[in-house]
């Protein structure tokens, strides 16, 4: 079948339509609720506020969940239902915060500045939900949102969004395909979360009790422990100030490197270092001259540790292999002394609970914590024998490798979903409906 209808989505099949949202949904926004009457004891119905919406799902938690139990019978109009689609209308992530309600989200009430879309009989709600995950929707929001103060979109902006509208059976099939991919994504994410919990438990155990004393080919558990500045540790371990376990402590240049759109030279800022890993999202880049100037005191190399001094203080990660990086502002380079401490072990310790407490105690600032170079030098570091450091690192790294493998799989699945959405939601690739292939 030829693609003959031209739309902002490109050409769509000529048996599809290009329709406006408001013609196909029941649209509603919520009222204002008196915050003094909120409760956190699970009485009544949850209130779905903008803070409870994230990218594709609801977000609950003790600090975010509020309930309402006053005159519920007078609020039936605002009671939410399974399969409702909600869109946050305010904030820096406006357009990106939306959710598809599940039974586990209910009972719930709609609050002001959150829009509810309830699909009519000719529109499959999950098909519409996936439309809000597309770049087409985000590009539309970028045009219509306000840019002064807190960004927001209006009722009219949401109602007037136009989208490709295939026959209902095809909507259902498209939604089923994308849902099946989402289910694998959720399962993979759950596996990653379990592995991270396992890693956290292993770190707590091995960085306080170790693997033991080597006797022949075996390690015999430690039986003697001692108090130390970082808590109880095996008697044979040492605790040394950080400056005695590293060869270099290099502060950043106190100015911003010149940025370019893309290059092989990464500028690592504090936002790129999280939970012991280098985060490539929103990475900045510089040119060869910028890299040379920003590494003139030391070139970050494999085995070096990047450490954040501020926003927040104390995040760290190893410099990856075959990667050219220089430091952004509020970053520090730590070069471990291989005769005292292995890089992998040092990096693990810096992400441990004991290190976090020591860094917190030495940090200053109430809203944004920061730590000075002199205080970094005094961070107490546990130093087991090198052979035990190696065994501890190997055990934890084996779990980390499993996490990395799962994360690669997760990213591949997300890329697959994005490609499928691009093809299926525009009709570029048609689906089988009732055993007949629509082409």
C-alpha cells in the first residue's frame, strides 16, 4: 500500500488518518487541593501530582506520596482509572513526564497541572501512550511550551497535538509489540537492580571483613578484628591517610575548558561521575589544544581515579581504558601507588559506606557539599595486604561485569524499542492483523 498522506511524522499509509488528540480522548485536568489536609498514612486515595510522574511511569515514595480522604464522594469526576494516561504540565522536564496508570496506582485522584487523557472507543490507550514516548511529541512540546520562568504547556497545547491514527486493530497490534519489548526491558532492569543489591552487600561484607588470611591455596576467615577510624576491620589491615596511598593528587583547572560539539577528548564534569561509574550522558567535549592545556599537569590514565570535590562531594570512578579525558571544574585526579593499593580496590573503597561517611564528615556547605584538597588528603583509607585487595576486587568485579553485561543488553533493548516506535507508529513498517500482513 502506498504512503501518500504527508504529515509532520513523514508520509503515512493512505488508509491511516492524521487526527487531533481532543477528538479521540476525554480530557480533564485536576482541581487544587488544600495541602494542609494531605495525609501520609495511606488514608483515602493517592493524589497524582506532577512530582509523581516520571518518564513513562508513576513515581511513588514516602517523600512524594500524599493521600486525600476528605469528601471523596464529591470528587468522583477526578477519580482515575486503569489505562488512563497522565501528562505533567510544568517543570524543566515538561513533555517528558507522563504515565500509563496500572491497577497498583489506584485509587488515585487527579490534581491541578496534571492532564488526564482517557481514550475513546476508537483509540487504543496503549497506542496513544507510546505516542508520548516519541521525538515527535517532544519536538512539538519544544515549540509550544513557555520558555520564561518554569516551562509549562497549556490544556490547548495537549488537546491540539496531532498524531497518526491507524485502524483500531492495527493500533492494538502495534501496542502489543511495543508492550512485549517493554516487558523484557522491565525484567532486565529488575535483574540489574538485584545485581546491584548483591554488589552492595558484597562490598559491605568484604570491605569490613575481607576474604581472610591466605593459607596455601585457600583463604581462612579473619578471626581477630580491631577498631579503626572507619569501623571494625581485620587486625592485619592498616588504615592510612589518602595522601599516603597515592602518588599524585591533581586539582582541576579552575576554569571551563572550551567545548566543541563532538571529539575524542572528553571533559569529565561532576555530573558525569556517579556511583563508581563514568556516566557518558550529557558528556562535553573539547579540542586537541584544550585537552593539552587541561592535562598539562597530568594526563588521566588507566588506573587513575576521578574524584568530585563538589555537587556532590565524594563521587569517584576509574579512568576507562583507551579514553582521552580531562577534568572539568571541581574535579580531582587521584593516582594510586601500586605498591600500596590497587586501583580497583581503591576505587571500590571510595564508593563504600565507610568512605562516604569519612568524606561527609570532612565536607562543608549546607545546600551543596564540597571538600577541600587538604581534607581529601586526610580521608582514612583501609589498606589490606595487596593479595587480599586483589581477591576482594576480583570478587566484586565479577558481579560488576554481570551488571555491565545486563546494562548493555538493556541499552540494546531500548534502542530496539526506539527503532520499532519510529517504524510502527508512522506506518513505515506495517504489522500483521488477523493473519493478514498489512504492507
